[in-house]
């Protein structure tokens, strides 16, 4: 296909979807498909739901149960590729649009997003605006500056009859410009008024209006509601609609979205138009004209400081009463935070290699700064619990209720801390400064330390942040790296783990049921191997006295999983998984320590070292980062 053909095909496709006809022809279209008559909130709600989603029930999803308790979580495909770790926020936003689409009170309220910098407020609004741009065209009165619904042409006294015939509800009234044209250009014969299709466009200001913060000394409501064309005042009276320039944000955003950026940076008098635009669904016309019907989603956003200042003034009650406030906090789930940076990095032009756990380490730091201190768990433990991980201590899962942690932290957890932008800049700096086109957890930690030292924050907070990197995260990374290196020494790690798991399960089941095992090769009946089971259990601190209870718990849990249609493997039961991994690691730990630390290796050690390096490469390391982390391990992990 050549360029001309691509252009021609696109033009034909666009022309094919266009419509231009009389109001009578439009009525026939509505009769066939009443769904084309939608108010703005329903249009946005339908756009979100069209892409589908999934319902995550706690009884069916372990991770959901660990993080959200018994709450059912809905995930929408509309948001899934761009927004992570804010499921409950997204549910609130969709609930707002659902209620508004049903003409509930929310349809006459401003959707207001408040949260810290870099939490995703602007991105959420951008996603809705872009979705409108890509949505189906709407039908509008031709030449209307408000691109209004053609059914507004029907006189009030006939609307009930038309509503019955068409199966729709008619809301709203003609703008002054269309009313003048109807009477003077079409002699009141609204059936002949032309109707066309029109799309949404941010750039062309069609159905999407944006109101940036305005200089208080230069505030003019014409930005919101349009102005009078002074050049025509000599030709027409001051109340003649022909002198109106209906090009304000509310005029432009009719039937779509009006966005207020950093809304409370504006003087309150400037925002008074919001009061009638929400509750009465009407806005002033320029000059001395009548009120104009407005149907649009008003979305505003700002940071917390501005919100607190605005709400503290009791004279702002009228506007506060018309706001649905939704807090957009930072992500507090490690797995989801990692996805945020991976998404942003994919959009950049950096081609450098990123070693395993690099983004994980950066994400750990971001979340640790956002978590409120707890008396029930240390920061890293709390991070893991918020990530839906099991905390295993002495052979059993440590019972820390995530709901208790959240209650202890208070409602402001996630509203402070390091922003996403800070972490991305630290990653970018590490990528830019890399001589070998490769970054690793060690280089990212150094980049974060440097960035924290340059931050304009209090000295106590700086010390706390540096402590997270230099102590908490470094210790956690040392554990991760030690496990990774020793795993690399074990060829076929997964296979060996599954083999140990199956053997243990056979022996534990026989022990609990007081039966014997049959040797699959000789057919001989054997007693459960106590020594073998203890060799696994002791790695997680199971005492001899508690071994029986542990084996009973394991077999009961596995039976429960199978009975509910699940599949079992060595990772199914967290304490047993921990025990098996520790046993495997212990079997090669000493050897891996000796080989890694050795400056001079014999032939056998060299072969094992090279095999380990190759295994690490297959796990995502490159030659350079593998060399860096192994040297770090030799000097830091195993200090005699």
C-alpha cells in the first residue's frame, strides 16, 4: 500500500461514517436506535464499560483476599494498561459515572480528584479525554456553537408525545444562537433544520474544554462562558445572539468534558459559574443574554494543600456542596508500582539493559517513603503485607491483619512520600550515567541516594529516606541476591523443588493418615521417613513437638485446594515453599560462597562458577551486570 492509498482509504472511511440530513431524518435514526441520544455522563460511562473488565472475588483470589479482605474488587480493561495499584480509586470513579448516567445527584456534581503530585490525577483525566476523541461521532445541530442535541428543537408542549414515540427522555433547550436561526432562517420549521455528525477533539476544542489556572489579576469569565464580538455591536443590539461568541470552556465542553486544572488556584468568584453549571445545568450567556443549557462532565483536580485552604473558608460552601471528592493516593503495592515504571520506561528511547530486581529496588524505596510507621511491623514487613505476600516465621505464617495496619496508619497513608516522577528521574539519571549501557540494583541505589541528598526536604526526613536505601533496602537486596546466586548453582532448581515437594507430601500424608508408602520401583511398603521430613521442616524452625501439627496443616490445605479445583505445586503453601527453598539453598550455599569469594579457582570450581554465570545470564543478567553483582556478593554477602 502506498501513501496515497493509505490517505484515500482513511478519507473514505471517515466520509462513510458522516451524516448530514434534516431533523426529520434524524428522528428516524433515533427511532431505530434510541441509544444515540445520550447525556455526557452516560456517554463516558458507556465508553469505560464497553472495554469490559473482571470481578475479583476474595474467595476465588488469594491475593485479593490478602490485600482487600472480603471486599469484591472490580477491574476495568479501560484502565488496566495505564493505571496500577489504585483499584479502589478507579472503582469510585466508575461508580460516580454510573450514578450520574442514571441521572442521580452525581450528574449535577463536579468530579474532583485530589492527591499528591505524580499520583496520576492528570493522567486519569487525559485517559477520559482521549477516549472521548476515539469514541463514535455524535449527532448535533449544524452550525450550533454548542454542538447541541438536535432533540432540543422539539417544542416543550410536544416533548411528551415525542418521548413516547422515540423511547427517550428529552432534556435541555436550544441555545440563543440556534433559537434565533430557527425563527429567522427556518421560519420556525424545525423539521427542516439540518443535523450533522461531529466528533470530539482536544486540539480543535470540540466537546473537550480545558480551564488552566488563570492569573487572579487577569481573570475573565469569558474563558468559561464566551464573550461578545465587539466588531458586531454596531450592527446588532446588545442582546442579539448574533453578537455572541460562544467559545468558552463550558460552551466548548458541552456534551463532553470540561477540565479544571489546579482548580483552586483560581479566585472563588471565578468559579461561581460551576454552581449553575452543575445544579441547574445552565451557564450564563455573554452580556445580557438568557441562561444556556449545559450538559457536560466537569472534572477538576488539584493537590491537597489547595483543597484544605479552599474548604477551610466557610463562604465556599455552595461550591463544596457540588463536589464529589475522590482521593488519588500513591500506589502502595510493590508489584503494581513496578508496573508503573516498566510502562513509563517502555515509552522512552533508552535502550540500556536493566538487570533483574533493579526496578523492584527503586519501587521498594518509593513505597517505604509512603508508608506510615507501624508499631505492629517493621517497614519492610509492612511493605510485603501490603503487597499480598505471606510472612513466614518459625514454620508458620505470621498473622498480621492488613486491615489493622491500615486502621493504625489512618486515612492519609499514601498521600505523602516520594513521587513517581522522582523515581523515574533517578532511573533516567542512572541510565544516562551508565558507561556500559546497563543499570543494576546497586547503581539505582546510588542514583537514589544522590537524588535524596539534593532534595529540598527537612534533615530528619532526609535521614529517614537515606536509611531506607542504605540499610532497609540494601539488607533486603542482599537476601534476594544470596538466594539468586545459590539458585543459579542448582541446575534444574524448579524440578528439584517439585521433587522435594512431592516426596514430602507423600510422606506427610502417610504420617498423618497412619498408613505406609509403597515404593514405586520395588512395591515394598515403607514407613514415612521421619528423618527426611525433619530435614525440610527444621529450615523454618519447626520443632519436633510441632512437626505433627505442621504436617496436618500441609495435607489439609492441599486437600482443600484440590477439592476446590485448584492445582498444587511446591509454591502452594507458603511455609512449605519457604522450607523447600531453604533446604535447596543450604545444600549449595557453602559451595556457592567459596566459589564466588575465591580469587583463584581450581578447575572444578571454575567450571561451577562459569555454569552459575551462564544460569544467571539465562535469568536476565548481561555480562556486565552479572560481573558487578557477583563482585558485590563476594565482598558483602558472606563476611567470615
